[in-house]
C-alpha cells in the first residue's frame, strides 16, 4: 500500500515539506501532516466550505484537492491571517468578534478565507453581494446575519481608513 | 459597574478566529491509531454471520471487533431519561447496542469496528468484512408500523409501540359538548437532521503508568459520559477524564448517551494500549447521529363562538427510531408545549411512540416543542377562519393573563415535574411584534397594492412558550488567584453559546473585575465533576446561577478578609477598583490578588472552620424550569409558478427573562430562526420503503444558506423569572420553535387560495406546488 509522495508547498509564507499518500486530501494533509488544524472539515464533498483555504491566492475547498496536487503551490490558511497570535487579529477577524459573527466557530475559518479575497476585490460591497459571496459556506449557528454585519463593518473600517 | 445585561463581545473568539481552538479532531497523540466502523447497509436485517478474518489480516490493521468479541462488555446502553410518572402510561425500554449482534434495526447501525494505522486503511479493511444478512421488511411509515402483521423492530414486543402516555387537564368531553364549534385536523411533521458542521468524534488514550483514561469527546454532557464510562469499564470515576473541548455545534444530538462509538473507542484504547481516534464523516453523520421530528397528530379544538378555547384534544404518533434511550423527552415536549401561552381549560392528549427501522430520535433544537406549537397554531388559524375572528385577536383572547402566574397546566413536563409557568406577559409581545412588522400598514395598504401588481405576498404571526432551564442542577467554582485573575469552572460543555463570556460577566460583576479578567473552563471533568450537561436551553440559567452564587460567596470572603486587613467593619467596605476599599477613604485599599495570597498563607495556620483560598463552589438546582415566551411575525413572498419562497421581513419579540448579554441572545435567536426555516422549507430526510435514506449528503439534504435566511429583527421584553436570582430564562431554542407554524400561516395568506390549508412540514417548492395544485383542483371541481 506504500504509495507515498513528497509534497512541497509554501504555507503562510513558509516552505513546508511532508511525505503523504497519493490519496490524501489536501485538507487532511494540512491538518494532520502539517499540523495546521485551523482548517476544518465538515462534509468532505465540497459543499459546506469549512475547509476553504487560499490556493495561489484563490479560495478553494481543500477537501476537493489531493495533497499531491498542491506540489509547488502557495497556500494560505486561517493561521496565516493573524501570524502574531490572537492578540493581533486581522481586521476581518476583529470585525467578526465585534459583531458576534461566530458561535461555535467551526465554520469560521472557511468563512474568513472566503471573505478575505472577496473584500480585497470588493472593498465596498452591498449586502446582496456579501450574501452571494457567503452562499457557498454553511453556518449552522448564526443564521448568517452577524457574519454579514462583520463584513460590512470590516469594509466600512477599511474605507474610513482609506479616506482618512 | 453592571456587566450582566450588556452587549459584551466574547472572550472565546480570538482563539476560534485564529484557528487556535482545540476541537476533537485536532487532538494528535503519539502512536495514535484510527477507527472506522462497518455500518449496516440495510435498515432491517437478521445477521447470519460477520466474517472479519480477511479484514484482520489486512496490512495496517491492528484489530477488528464484532459483537461476539465484546464479551460481557456488550450490553444495551443506559436509559438516559426515565419515563414520566404518568398514570396509565406504558414504556418499553429498548436501548441501542454497541454493535449489532443478531439483528440490524436501522441503516448505519454499526456491525464491526476496525482499528488501523490510518482511517483510510481502516476503511479499506472494512470492505474485506463479509456481512451475511437476511434483509427484513423495513418499518418506515408510522401508521403502517402499527398495523396488524407489521414487521417488528423488536421481536420480543407485541407491536412497534414503544410508549403510550395519556395526559389530561380538566374535562375535555364536557368542554366539547359546550362548544359552539369543534375543529379537527390531521397534521404531519416529518424528520430532519441537526447537521452540525462538525461531525461527532472520540479520542481515547489509556495511560497504563497512571492508570488513567483520557477521552476527548464532542459531547454536550462530559460528566455523565465520564461517570457512565467509568462504570462500564470497571474504573473509578477519578480514573477517567472526559474533555469536551470546543464543540462545533451541538443542537441536541451530541448529548445522546451513549453512542456506540463512545462506548467502544475507550474500551478498545485500553485493550490495545494505544490512543485511538474516531471521527465521524458526513455520510456516517446522516445515519449514525440521532435525528428528530417525525410525528402525526390528530388534533381537535373546541371553542366558543367568540373564539375562546374550551378545550383541545390531541392524539399523536411519534417516531422514536430503532431504540428509545432518551426516553420520552421529545414527545413530552410536544405534548406539553402544545398548550402554549394560551389558557386551555381542558386538554386530553395521548401519544404513542413508535419504533421504526430508522436512526434513533433524540432532541434536536426545539426538541419536539415545535410540533406542539405547530398543532395549536394551526388549530387557531383554522378557528380564526371558521369563526371570522382576526388571527391576532383570537390569540389575544386566549392568552394567559399577566396576573395568572404561576400558571399550572396540570400535565407532567419532560423534567418529570408538573408543568407550571413561572412568569410571563404575553400581550405586550404580540403588540410589539405587530408594530415591528408593520402589521396594520401591510394589511391595509401594502398587501392590496402588491396583490394588484400580481404579487403573492403574505403576513403571519404566531406565539409560543418554551420550557427552559430545567434541573437537576449545575455547579461552579469561582476562584480569585494571587495574580488577580479570576477563574470560573463549571461542568457544562459549550458548543458556541458563549459560556466563556456570559459566565465571566456574571462572576466579573460580583468581583469588580473586567470580563476579560475572568477565565472560564467548561467541559473538563478533571476541573469540575458534578453536573449534567448543556441541553434544554439551560446553560445560562442553571450554570449561570451557580456561578452567580459562587461569585457572591467569593465576594463575601473578599470583604471579610479585607475587613481584617484594613481593620474596618465589612459594612464600611466596597468591592471596587480591582480589590476592596473603604467607602469613606478609597485610598485605604487592598487588591484582590493580595487578598488571595492572604487567604492562602505559607506560614501560620488557616483558622479552624475556614477554608484556604479565595474560592467558593456553589450549586444551583431549580425545582422546575423557567418558561420563556415569544411572538414571531413574518412577511413572505411566493412565486406561484416556481413556489420559491422569499422571506421579506422577519420579527422576533422574545422574553427570556433577564437578558444576560443581548448580543449573544440575538445570535441564538438568529441561528434558531435559520434552523426553523430550514426545518420548514428545505430539510427533509427522504427514506424509501426499504428504509434507505435517499439524500444523505449536503448535495441533497439542503441547509439554508446566506441567501435563504432573512435578516431578523429582534425585540426583547423582560419578565424576570422568580425561580432564580438572576431572573433569567433560557434562549437557546426560541428561534427555532414557532418558525414552521409561522411560515405556513404567512404562505397561506400569500397564496390566498380559498380553503387552502397547509397541514404538513417540511415543505419544499415541489411539495408546495403539489399541495396548491391539489387545492386548486378541488376548487375547480366544486
């Protein structure tokens, strides 16, 4: 059964190497081979979005890729959003905290990784645009309302700063 | 400074937001092996043979167990909640088994357990198990399950009846005789799944040098899990530590004790002397994690001409699935909550719980309450039409008055105590909801205008009560440490409710510290080992009041100690500024850290009759639950071609007594509404006649997305509970309970088809289309 491959990736700016089976999902590789357990797994069939990461800058579901497909690629996970620890949150993380945009927090990393590039591309989104952007991520606790509020707050803070 | 009642942001968020919070699947132990289960592909079958010999030889496999390998450890699980003390009731206890032995009773029931170097290898090996079965007819439909000659789920019983509970209040027969009108309806509420985004999981590790068993479990009730496992495994309770770390959504099904995996993984970890991990995957979750909802009600309501309820009679079937380890909590909630906020003088209700060859039913957010609300609200809607009394008016006329509390309903509730509402004030909820949704203007102006434009827009309003905060008890230990940090430790587990914050607020208020100065520990049996768990919207009420009591005692000790140190009587002192000071001379002050050190001296003696440390443990055990209440209103639009429904406006006016943190209560309400909406419109577990689940994936079992859930406006009214010092009531389930009843009412209003009534849940566009087509056909035929 030995079908092992060496996978080299850049994760959150650091080069990482690990050996893994050909059938290992990228989500499991990140979580169990690299110890980056902030990326969560909810359905493993690409619907819930909890495992969303940035893959060469694009949000993708890490459960729909094999680890070997990530060879040579650049990955960002939730751990990379606040590299200096929990006292230095990313503005979007701050906004989630301010608006109570998370409850159990299990789906949250996937939401963050979906929304960070969204806000970069759409600095001043409408509520409908936000809801469209979120619609591929499932949350069972919040009813999404406070998540929408978080995105609006983060966008507003960024706009205010930009205008100042 | 008042901290309780403020919109405080959460202490736990930074860990969760940065991916640094521990969930069960994040646990990694050296030498850890992985577990997979072979689950039954049949709903109902007799097992001839389970041949695991090939699987045992598969490379990377360490062990394969079947029921035969468990020896004396194989036994049915405990009964979690005993049946209620109701005369004339019947209850057949048939609890789940760790691995199916002779017979399979539901799809996904575990048959064999495989332990291997990796999960993938364990699953590979499970394909090498030869399961020789003789399939039996499935028991899927509730009514057919009770027909003579129906296949039996449990062969030793005469029928598939699991329980029968008759309850009554007053004299319904005479109420019916006196009635001007009697309305009878058959109402159906089908199954759904809670679908927490985190699936279940268990990690177990036996340390043979300290002879201790460590378990990480996605449970809502770590203490009962510890106690039960210690007993099953022949260990002392102090040898077992169960940690429920961060749990990714509970909603009820994570408190089913015991799931087979919870029984087997620790047992095998000891036997193999290796740490073991089992993590449920989504397809397992659809068959192995408990579900809820299937009920069929035949209900009638007797009223006077002016809309006063004289009595209600209900007879219903409740699908309990293949086993009934959770007792009758769900159908009892339905039976009791049907009475709602209304003064119902006579009530005659009887339910039969029915065994089916489907996944076990246990509480899922609302826990049967929504069925009761659905029934009474549907009956009132029908009565409103029949009697020509406005929907709001007929509810108003029947509300229990504000001076009628405590109000005795004379039936037994899920906590085995008589159902007595502690407090409430329902009419202001109705008025506020009506105002917030803009009822008058909508009905008088907007709706006629939109209808003239050809749009199908409707409005609805429903009321409900929620029995919350039941016993038996919870406890908490509060300590001021020499660093000045405050720790609060309690036994309840947390699944996102915000316990790390709300319990901190309660302690901080008493101790004069900031909320972020308080570190809360929940769900670790080594830190606190008395308690029952997080269920029935009870965490903030029961654990909250225990924290409150313990913090008050610590405050008292701080004052007494400071009195000695500052040489002043307690009455002249106040807790402020992070310590204690003289009211008249704030400069004379001692900080709490110093007090903590004084309370734990390194030399000298602690006085007899006192305890070291600035610490106190207290328990809170309410003798009955606190009844929360609310009114929901909504405006919906339906496309008559596609039957797609859009929620244009949604209002919740909620009374959970004293609100501890409005931000968190809003979150609970929003999430509840989203689940209620899913329950009403999207989520249906579709079983075929053979008991196969046809939509066991998120591709086919649809959860509401951000495009489906509306913005919810929340109004809070506060009628404090007299049963606890904080005055609080639970809020966890309120959002989900009346949602289905509300939607069907608003949909009927939107469709405006004469005589059209919706009598079932869940709906989805195609089902709604069928119902409308049938109604229109009937109309044309007339």
